[in-house]
C-alpha cells in the first residue's frame, strides 16, 4: 500500500483549523488513527504542566470505497470523540502524564516555543501501516522576539524586523501575572501584522512577588515603550487583557484612556482585593502614584453563598472602576457561566456606564472563564466539547477582527452586539 497522509490548512499557525486526509488505504476497512502532539504548549493546561509532556488522542474510522479517510467527512466510530469533526482529534488531545515542572523565576529562563509537532499514525490491527509528522507554528517565521526589562514590568516583544509604522498591541494575562500565557497570545497576534508586547506584571525576579499593590504604571511604562519604538505607529496601539489582566487594563485606562482600542476578555468592573499566595493580602490589587485603588474585600462567606445559591454577591460601589471618561472602542468577551467571577454582570455594568460611541460585547453560554485561543484543547469543563471549541473560536476571531477594524487600514464588519451612544 502507498498510503498518503495530508494535512490541509490555510496556514501552519496554531490558531488555524486543519483537516487530515488519508489516501491509499484498503477500501471499507477499519483503521485506528492516533495523533501525538510534542513540544506543545496549551494555554488551557495547568501552569505547572511540563512543556515537553506528550499529548495524545485516538479515533477509529472505516475507510470509504476509494480507501480514503477524510476527517471532515468520515465519522469516528470510537476513541477520543465520535461522529464527524474536522478538529476532533486535535481538540480532544490530552497529556499522557501530569508531570510537573517548577516555573523559572527569571524571564530569560522561561522557554519560548515557536512551533510544535503533530504526529499521525495509521494503525490496522496491531500494525502501524503509515505515519507522518507535521509542524505547526505559534508565530510566523519572520517574527523575532526580544526580552524587555522595565522598572514596573517585564515583557517579550514580538515583531517583524521589516515592519514600518506598524500597529502594536500590549497583551496582559490573568492572575498568574507571568509571561507564559501572555506570550502565547502575543506570538499569534504578531503573526497577523502587529508588534506585540507581552507583559508580565508580577511573579518574576525583579517584579512584585504577589498579586498585591501592583502599580498601574506597569502599563503606562509599556505604552511609553511602544510609542518610542521606531517601528511602531504611536497612533495605532491597542491593549488585550484577560481575566485579572482585564481588570488591570480597565483600571489603568479609566485614568489614562490613551490607546486606540481595548479587548477585555472575562473582565471585572470592580477592583478586587489582592492575594498573597493563596491568602487575602488585605490590600488592593493595584496602586497609582503609590496609592491603593479602593477595592472590594474578599469574604469567603459571600463567595460560598454565591456558589451555593448561584447568586451574585453585592458589589462594593466604592471599588467600581469609574469608566465615565473612557471613549476608546471596547470589545467585551465573557461567559454567562463564568466559574471564577461574574464576568456577565461586569460586562453589563461596563456597557451601561460607557459614555463613548463604540462598545461591543459577546457573551457565551458553554465556555466558562477559559475563553482563550481557538482550537486549543480545553478539558476544564465537562460540557459538549464541540460547543466549547465553537465558542473559543468565535471569541478569538472576534478579537482579531476587532483589532483589525480599529488598528489597520481595512475595515471589518462589527462582531457581536454593537451599542451606539
């Protein structure tokens, strides 16, 4: 048999879907297809999972009358998923072990994975009849990177050396505060025409140890760095913040309001109490000019009450982020079933207090707090994986189109519900 394995995709970027077509098989016979992912970083995986852990998925197919298995048309009979799903094998891949690795303390020692491998094995009975390995990339080959050490932040800059007068993005991730998740997002967005600065704001050597009293100046400094960069168009800068990073971005921009657009993924509209490890810090998460921002104290009884009775605990009005002066276009992304905090009501409150002319929001009903990069496996939720994949894809495309619309020359149709005021 001359078996051919083909991977079909618009590009080799990690946030693009791909189809696997296997030709040259015996007609109408049973084959098991195994997929292995190596050197794979998944933004939805636990932070401590070792990056060199192997991921695996499997599915059983019956070849058609022409000896072809086309994953966009051939249903899986059993395995990691069933029925027809082009990205079923990939989205359902799981790490083979839970081996953990200690996180490095310094930015320079944090690995940067620019690609991973997808190995496909075709098995009939106990015999491997064909195999092939493909490479997928987190960033395009022309993208370079550089570590940046500021007074209040550390970051990784992703840029095309040939870029001239390019739009730029600051990427801020959640309560881990570090660079791993942030740089994964930045790599992919830099491959779509942006100079991206992935920002770490605590948890690394030279930065605050815990998520408490973080100066808003970390973002002010990051913006100043980009504005002075010779390849950046200082009039086309946007910010992407997710989870706690979205809270940080909203708090900082409520004061400065000096970028062209914002994407806030799973946001909060109030400043919450900081944390010292697993404990309350009894201080604000953020400061400005060395003064703490008013914050909502964390009370365990309120949290347990909200989870037990599925009711939102009341917000402290003094801790609300005042966005009355904000006018930059905003895209809000969140879930109606967010298990970390009530992103849905936060979106409602931000929309109701926004006085500008362009605010867009999208709410999702299957994915919880983990609205991340399209197609990355997400085993945090025991729900219909197809809907999880659909919603993560939709939120990621909405992010890309929103930035393109407001920071690039070309225009795109608005995503989500556009509120005009």
